[in-house]
């Protein structure tokens, strides 16, 4: 058992569509972010927590958090609250 919080398998079949990967278009920038982060050696870049601790609550893998951070940065306008009039 790994000590990271386990995410859903994107290739796992679901009711509609057949798998989660079908929901994301082939030209969606999230695929570039995913491939970019997967190609990085996070331990060599100095990311902490790449090797999980043996005690305590499982943490999220640093690669998953980096994907979220980059995606949020690229879509920063979508996450800001609406301006007040």
C-alpha cells in the first residue's frame, strides 16, 4: 500500500462516457500539463514529499498538486470571484 492519497484511474470504465479520459478533448491544455509534469523528476527538482512518510495521514502526491497549481495558473480567470459592481 502506498502512502499517498489514491486518485481515480482515468482509464477506468464508468457509466457515461466509457472512461474519464473521454471527457477531455485531445487538444485540451490539461493533457500538456499532465505530460509535462509526468516527465519531471520532482525529487531532483527539490520537491519535498516525493517519498511518502510511513506515519500519519497519507498525503497527496506532489505531482498531483503541481498539476493542479499549473492548471489553476493557466486558467486564473476562471477561479476568481466575480467583480462587485
